[in-house]
C-alpha cells in the first residue's frame, strides 16, 4: 500500500521534499490552493493535490 501515490501532499512533506521550513511550506501550499480556488476547484487547507504540486514544482504532467 505504501507504493500507491497519495492524493494530497501535506506541509510537512513539502518541507522535506523542498528542504524548506514548515512555515514556508504552508505559505507555498496557500499559494497553490489560491490558484486552484481561482480556477473553481475546492481546496483543503494545509494540503494540496500531489499531481498539482508535482506539475508546478517539477514540470511533470502525470496522466
């Protein structure tokens, strides 16, 4: 079950992946969620969809 990609990524995971503080990770997530909200999507505070995060930070478009 661990190999299954999670739907959402948390601030702690963002901080670890990018090597930034937890507070800055929350700031990044707020920005990403603001973008999604402007596009009409519902968002969850403190989490961002993993696919959207990867697309924005790594330029990956996953099918």
